[in-house]
C-alpha cells in the first residue's frame, strides 16, 4: 500500500487512543486499527502480496506502526483502569463509625467452662488430658476396677446396659439370631435391660454406658504399657439411671490419675489442695479427708471443703460453718494396678473422681442441676461465659 501515509495514520491513531474517554471507547479504537478488519491489520496483510524487495522496504515501518498502536492501547488502558479505581476508592469510603449489628452471640456452658478451668489448672501441674469411650465394656467399667460380677457396688451404679441388636450386621432373622443364643431384648417395659451373655460368655460383648470416668484409668495404664509414669485428668460424660434435683441420667465427671514410683497419700493431699485452691480461687480453702470406701482405692478418702456462712449463703473457704463433699479419692488399689499392667511392688499411684456439674454449681451458685441440660437459651445467657475468655492461671481461671 504505497499510497497510505503511515505517519498520518499513526498520528490519527495515537490521537484517537489518547482521546478515548473509557475502556469501551478505547476497545472500539483498538478494533478499528488492530482488529481483523482493522486498518493496521490490512496493511500487515498487504505485506504477503509484495515482492520480497518491496517487503524489505515497506515491512519495518508497518510493523513499527502496529507496535506503536498496541503499546499506546495498553498504556491508555492502564491509565483508564487506574483512574476508575481512584474514582471508586474516593466514592466508596467505609464509615467506621456506623454501629455494627453482630447478631446473636453464643456463650460457653458452665460445664465446658469448668472443664477448661480444670484442664488449665492441671496442665500447670503437669497433667495431660485423656479421654475414653462413653459406651464402655463391663470389664473396663467394673471388673478391672476391682468391682467383680457379684460386688454390691455394681447395683449402686444404676447402670444403663447397651443391648446390641441380635440382627446387626448378621443378615439373619431375629428368630434365627435368638436361636443361636445371642442377646435377648427384654420384651416387657419393666424388665431390667441386663443383657444375657452368649453361652461363650464373651466379656467384651457386655456393653454399658460408663457409670464413671474411672475406666479411663485402666485404658491409660494399659496404653502406657505398665512401664511409664502417668499424670492425667479425664473429664467427660457419665451415665446412671437416676433423676432428681441433684441427679441427671447424664452427668459429668473428671477423673485424676497419677502413677509413679514412691507415690504417697501426701502427694494426693497436696495435689487436691493445690487444685481446689486454684479452682475456687481462694487461698483459705480448708480440706477434710474422711476415711471412706471405693473398691478401686485403698485406703480411700472422701474430700470435703469447708464453707462459711455469709449473709445466710454458703461460701467456699474457711471452715467455720460446715463441710461440703467435693470428691472421692485414694491410693490406687494393687488389683487395679495389676489390671492396668503395672507391678504394685514397683509402682504406686493415687486417683480421684469428682462431679464436674457439682463443681460448677458450687463455684457459680447454680442450684438446680436439671437446668444444666434443658438447653434454655435464657439460662445460658445468664450463667454462660464469654466465648473468647480462655481460663488462665495468671489471668484468673474464671475471669
Ligand atoms: N468413680 C467414683 C464414682 O463415680 C469416684 C471416684 C472415687 C473416683 C475415688 C476415683 C477415686 O478415682 O479414687 O463414684
């Protein structure tokens, strides 16, 4: 295209690019010049029909024109986009002073709060937190804890037994399963849900809802292989068939277990005293260890804390006015050590068990246990704790 004035075309194009007021206008100019039907594209296409000699002369200025146009489009595009962003930033300012609607905010249940406080306090004493299954077998819940089949303590625990379905996973009819001497599901409502063992009497088949957190002691000892010291607490849900103002079928306990060489009752007393002072956040906590009986400890002691009456209310601390029972404890029975795989000639230990719900009631002045598990949001708003306030020993465990 010898008759096209390349310089003029370039001047016109660059002026149009520079003059385009928006991205759309710029795009129209780009298509007009560099698009399939564009003027510059047509010039480039004409190179194909030229003789090689001619192309050597006309080619470079046409290429230069294309490059200049493309560069100008890119520069103008960047400038237009930057200007658009500046305009948006100027117009869409965030007003930080406007009130925020946060919506409903949850709170931490007192039981969860107390569990966190316990974990914090015992972590400071070098205790780990352990857990165990809530559906437990008879052996871990009773037998290994020195509560044999005929022991009266079993009756005291009001156990919920779990009766496995005779059909589950067997692909057989109920009648066929019964015929093989599997579990019988009691038919009348009044009948106790105590499972009948298969003739082989497989102990692991007899399942129940754990009646206390003590089976975690056995599980922890077996896991430690009878050869390592143990220091743990085990908080969690426990179950007994019992219901009134101070008992619910599901409740919470925390177990404590220390196994080492040379452990004495002195270690137990110091640990409990340190724990209760930190928990109730008072230095004037007075403990009373009362001789008691638990099958899994020997000797055993129930632990009371003293209270003082202030304007007719019981306040934990001092010992002027009376005692409140808070936990059971003792030195781990040698049979329990043996069941856990520890040699009682070498290893000693202490243990304790404590109702978490009761601890929460005593510390936070809540009187009806049943309200804990009603799920009433108003109750939670009143007794709950701020979600992000993590208990710390330095900041106050219940701050
Ligand atoms: N497991 C007992 C209960 O539920 C509480 C208990 C007492 C636990 C003494 C212990 C202990 O570890 O040493 O009543």
